[in-house]
């Protein structure tokens, strides 16, 4: 999930039909990106469960990301995407790599939908940390709504992990660490959005991840040559990673972040469907309830019922 400062067309004087088309295009691009990213996660889970080193898988994923984006946008646009905040970009790229490595490790230990749901605790962590790390001071009503959402989401997380239940304790711990890293990534993305365009951030994330994994991969090399099937999956990881994030960025160029925020949780649905067809995993009823509660908490954090009403009203224009 990539945040941008680009506003949707509905706020730049377009007619009602034109604005609605832009909003629907934004939703469609976001959903496509989410499905592609769920395929990336399924690929990472498959390869790491077959014994391929997480770092080596991430190395191929980031190299493929760089190559795919270069071919997608062309050398001219690539040269134009020079960061104005290079240190922040390198820090964000390192955080994104750490988040990828931890999340791929989580996927080895728990179902795709469950791991994805735990990662969606990140917005709750952002609310908890943003007053100190971002200096955000919302109004009293918004503050209460957000903290109620944090409490609801935390309760949903406890239902999903069910301490003492069947989930791996290591997997749960890594899942929460992944959510923390993703929350820090989101907060840093907000800061970078004031300096660099989203495409610049997408490129720099890939370059940083490729550079760092190139330094690490000699210590985590493949124990045996990947099979042709594994090789194809490794190559697809770079393609799905770059295309997924590209579609998400394009979505936020058609619709603003506040409008699209409720639709971000549809990725849990795509992860559930992909997880079922790829691995035969479906959440049990208790886990599904916990996932739903996490989504409710996240929606409260994003703005609650007023936000959903504004989204519906803008689609009816």
C-alpha cells in the first residue's frame, strides 16, 4: 500500500460523470494491484516453504522489480525520477526490505489470509505512534474515534492469534513485527510524499532493496539450483511486485487516499481467495470473525461511518 498526495479528479472541477469515472477507475486499479500483490505473497510463501532462502527470494524479487519498472516507464522517465530526499528514500527502502523479509518469514508459518490480516494492524500502530513520530494532533472527536478503532482492532488481533491456540508463536511474533515495520514504512512514506513523487519512491524502493539484498545474498545463497518451476516463480515475483505497486500508485492518481482507504481492506479478501486456491487454506469462523473485527477497527481509524458516507455520496454524484 503506497500513499500519495495526489488528489482525485472529483476535486478539480470535473463534471459529475467524469469525477465518478475517475473514482471508479481508482477503485479498479487498487483492486487489481491488491490481487497482484496477493499473488506475490503466495509466490513468496510457496518458495520459502520449499526451502529457498528468504533473502535469495527477496533478492530476485527486487532485481525483477527494478528491471520491470525500468521497462514499464522507459529510460527517460527513469532518469527524471531523481529523489530530493535521498536519505529518507534509502531509509524507506531499507524498511521496505526488512518488512518484506519478515513478512515472507511469516508466510512460511501461517496461512496467507491470517498473515495479511495481522499486517493490517499497521494502521492501528500508526495511530498509536503518530503523535510522537509525526506530530499529528487531531481534534478530540477524531482522536476518540481513532483510539476506539485501535481498541477494536487490537481485540480482533487477539481473536485471530488466540494466545495458546494453534498458530505458531514465532509466526505470531513475526507477524506483529511485520505490522510494526509496515506502520513505520507508512509513516515514513507520508514524510517522503512532501518531497518526492510516488513513482520516484517506487523506483528508489526497488533500487535500495536490490542493492541491499545483493550485499546479503552471498551469505544466504541457494543450497541447490532452483527447479524450472521455482525459477519461473522467482522471476514472476519481480514482475508481480513491481506491477502490483505500480497499479496501487496509479489508483491514488485517480482517487485521493481518504476515498480509497476503506477499499484497502479488500486485500484480505484477495489473500483469502488466493490462499484457498493455492494452498487449500480457509480461515475458520473464529479467525474470520477476528479478521472482520480488525477491518472494523481499521475503518474506525480511517474515519468511521462519516468516511463511508462521504465515499458513498461521492460515488452518487
